[in-house]
């Protein structure tokens, strides 16, 4: 009796310890499922967010779409209906493609929150959504995109809402919505053996949905405050009725008070359940809405064979402990008990041995089988008669024979008392399976090895579970997105390979460092303060970082940061998923620059057409009127009158010719087709030719045209023809704007290494405002021609461009009322 009490005491201590270890392993395993579901869910939602951003930038935010939305928003009644119909037809092909990609909704709203156009239910519009849809209020009042889970009038979903602008005018917003079915489809690609369901918070569902839509919701058995979508309505991505597996597992969860308690506290947790004799893990993670409030629970139901493995390992350990203790007691009893007691011990050992839930065999010193229990024989497919002549090495896979030989020898020699290893075995039918091989020595009274205990447990299901875990790990490791996990203080605990490829920092350099390692210093402190405030509220943060790589180069990343919840329902870590969007940002900036350039060119084109039309209209009208007068009255007109009218026609035509010539010159200059052929010219000869050409014209206004050569014979590298065109413009302007009985001087001089050609008149001069703008296109200055001459407003613009094309400079020195002096300079 004394030995039995000792045995029971030791056995109870061992059982309590092993049960505690097993329970801890099960909880850690379930928490792994929670972390994997949180990571998979965050990655899937973020990938859809990137898809909707591309949709908005490439399809919605286009001039024709914005125009249709603007016209409809500013119209009423039948006219608004017409524009809404045009917008629907314009984007309906896009909407069909969205549905094919499981993005089930495209919805435009006005700036005041009124529904404008639901592509999924176009007959429903005009209802104001600000009170039921915080995301719309934020987007239309703060003019920024919002992403996240949210309830709605027709169904709840994952919303991606963008503000819509026409230039700088806010028109309203547009959203795409993602149903739970789309999330479920993407999650099923990662974990194909799992099923998923979504429970919605009761108050948010019934208070928001149209009454016509409330009938599709039914209470959940897991918690009275949660509903699920039911009745098999599959349009708009609604889930089909829960299948038998999910219903069965939910019935088990509903019977556990701790499940409702965890949901009441909005915790993420896992629970073990069974279906048709197999172990499953039910994993529940809370989902916050746009406002950071609890809105739903995402539940996954996946095979969890390790739970069964833990129990099997517990049985194995209990059996091993029991056997060891039993053997110890048995040897102690041997010296005290009679043969009858010995027989009873043998019967007890035989019962344990033969009824054990794992495969057990006894080997002699050489490794031959002397006894095997039924489960051992069943595991390998042999009868006892077939197994008896074999050695334990005969059932090992060839890859493990040598290591098994070494293990046998180490135990027989006393070097080791026991040995354990996961390895492959071969059954009678030739099939290979993974098993755990445990060997321990049997000792005689003197401590010598006389045989061995061999225990083999089937690890097939456990290995399958490990492969699933490795596959999920590869999703993280092989992701093109950067995935980082930090503690609550922002210190990095994990990075995937994409982090190193993107930032240049190795995992060894990053882990243990603060996440501020990548800060570029170019984003304000308020930006990071907002990030931390959002995370501390338990909300998901979305934004864009301008970061710095290890080599100092800058790059843009689009990021989503969420909080990981531990088994106690408390924040434990932050999960950050980022994508390198540098190329996209550079393309956006390049596109913006090109848009600005196109707007500038378009404005110049409009100015060009307006001025050309205006300046051509008057001479054309004069030519038309004079021609009609000659045609109708030529018989009554004498020769002088005809000649006078012909002269007026010639002057009008000359004005048109000058305008068209200037316009053609501007076009040649701005298109880069101005052909400059520089050569060495005697500049005084070119200037003298201009003076000769304009003497008669100056004399017509009684203007004295003087020439002052202070450089003598001087060679300058320029294009002679272009230079003469420049001088024609400047001298013509000087005569045009000078009053009668004045002097205009052309002067050649040399100053500071430049040859200067000055055209100085005694006209009205220019104001400071005129001097700042005189070389622009189509500029009208305060000075007016003194002889009713015509001006196109292009001459000085052409002069400046031509002089600069010849590597020269041109400027004007003038004071209002004191004439002007234009100075053209070329390197000497």
C-alpha cells in the first residue's frame, strides 16, 4: 500500500504538470491562428485599397467624368436625371469590371451628403447619408480619402471613399465598397482549407439599413449583440447561408460562456472545436469601423490538427511517465511481493501496454522485436508473426538508418539513457510516413542495458499542419510589400525580406532599432503625432511616408498600420504593411507638371487667337469696305479717289502682313525651328545699311536719324539676316513712337568686353511697369504711335528671343517722358 501511494502521488504531480504544459501549448497555437488571421486580413484589405486608388486615379478622376458629375450636381429634376443617366452609362463598363473583381459598389455623393448615384441600386438616390455614414461626412468636410469598415443603407462593407474636385472646387465624393465575400475569397486563397464568416454589430446594422433590407439579417447564436446576413441572398456580394460545418462549430461556441465574455470585451481570441471527429480552430478578431468603434467580428474556421497532436503527445507523455513509474514501482515490489503480486504487476503492465493509444514495442539487446502492442503493428501494417523476426532498423527509411544505428549504440553503451527524433518510416505496403521515434533503455539490477523500449507516434497530421504554417510564413516572407512588426514603443521586432530590398537595411540592422530609422526628416512632426494618436485609439492608420534608405536616397511608401491584440485582449504589437510607390509619385508629379504646361500653352493659344482675330478684323473690314465702295461707285470716282482708296487698302494689307509675319516668327521661335547661322560680320556695315533704309521714313515725320560709330571697323559673330531683322524692329519702333522734329540716334560702342548697339529716341519713354513687361508676348504698353501707326505687341518679344538665340543680350533704359534707349550687346 505504501508503494502504491507513492506511485499515485508522483503520478498526480506528473499529470498536473503535463496537463498545464499541454494547455499552454494549445493557447499559444490558437494565438498563432489569431496573429495569422490579423496579418492576412490586413494584407487583403490593404491590397484592395491600392486597387481602388488606381481605379480612382485612372478612371474616376478624369475630365469627362468630373464634368458629367459637376453638371448633374448643379442641375435639378429632369436635367439632373439626364446627367445622372449619362454618368451611369459612362462608367457602367467600369462598374461591370469592378463586380468581376469583387468590388461590388460604385456610389457618387453630393457635397452635402445626399446620395447622387448608386450603380448597384440606381433607383435609390437623394437620401442624406451624413448621419449614418461618418466616412462621407469626413471626406466631404475634411476633403481627404477615408478607408475602412462601415455599415450602410443597403449592406455593410469595407469602404474606400475619395473626395471629388473640379480643379479646386469640391463637388462631392465617390466610393467603392468591398463586400465580405470579396474578403473571404482572398483569404481562402491564402488558407484554402478554412472557412470564414462575419458577424455585424446589431445596433449599427438595424439603425442604418433601409427597412426593406433589414429582413436579410438574423441574430447570431454566439452573442445577442451581433447579427449575420442570411436568407441566401447572393447579389451585391452578400454571403450565402452558413454551411453545415460553420453552423455546427457555432453551436459548440454558443455553449461556451467564455466566448460571449471575450466578444463583450471586444477581444481577439481563438477556441478549439470539433467537427466529425477532427480538431478545428475558431479564430475571432474584432473589426473597428471608420470611427474606431467596434463594428464586427471576422471569424475563421480552420483545421487544427496540432490540437489533437498535443493531446496525443500528452497521452504519450503520460504513458511514458506511467510506464517509468510503474516499472520503478514494479522493480521495488519485486523484492517485497510474492509471485502472485508479480503476476498482478505483469497483468497491469500488459493491459497498459496492449491498450496504449500509441505504438509501443520492446526490443532485445540486438534490436529485435520481442513484443509489440496492437497499435504499433497497425501503424506499420504487419502482423506479430511478420514483425517478430525483424530488427527495428528494418522499418526505418534509408535516410535514417545510420543515425538510428548510432542511437542504438549510444543507449546500449550507456552513453545515453534515452533518445528521441522525428523521422520517416516505411510501412509494409512501401508507403512512407513521418513519426516520432522514442527509445529508452531497460536495465537489469546492476544497471546494465538488457533491452529497449521503442515508442512510435504518427506525425502525419502534425507535419501537414506545419506545412500550412510554413505556407503562411512564405506569404509574409515572399510578399512584395514591406511587412514590419514593432512593439508598442515602436522598436522593430520583425521585418520581411522586402524591407531589406526596399530600405537597404538588413534584418540584423533593423531588429531592435526604432522605426524612426527610416525617417527622412522632410515630414512635419504633426504628421507622426497624428499617426501615434490614431494607433493609440486602436484605429487603423493609412498614409504615405517619405522615407530615407540606408544609402541616403529618398522614396515614397503607402502604409497601413494596425494593432495586434494578444490573448488577453490587450494591444501587444503594431503590424505595418507598406508598398513602395516612388514611381507612382514621380509619375504623378511629372503629370502635374505636364498639366500645368498644357494649361499655360492653352492659355497662350487662346490669347493668340483672340489677339489675332481682333487685329485682323479691323484691316479686313477696311479692305472689304473700300473694295465694295470701288466696286459700286467706280463710275462716279475720279482717278485720284481710286488711287487714294487703293492706298488705304495697301496700308490695311500691310498691317495684316506685318501681324501674320510676327505671328509666324513667334511660332518659329517657340517651336525651336529658328535657324541661326552665325558668322563674323562687320557690324558697322549692317548698322549703316539699316540707317540708309530708314532715312526716308524718318524724314516723313521730320525726324533726324543720326549714326554714331565709336568702334570703327569691328567684327562680331552673329547671324547677319537675323540681326538686321532685330534692328528693323527697334529702329521702326523708335520712329513710330517719336514725335515730329526729334532726333533718333544709332550708336556703336564697346563696353566691358561687349559691342553695344544703342537705338536712342526722344519719344514718350516708358514707365517702370512698362519696363517690367515690355519683352512679353502681346503686350500693350502705355506709349502710343505718334503717326497712327499700327502695333502688334509682338515685336519686342521677337527681338529678345532672336538676340538671345545669337548669344546676345537686349535691355531698355528709360524714364517716362524722357525717351528710351534700347541696347543690344554681343561678345566682342
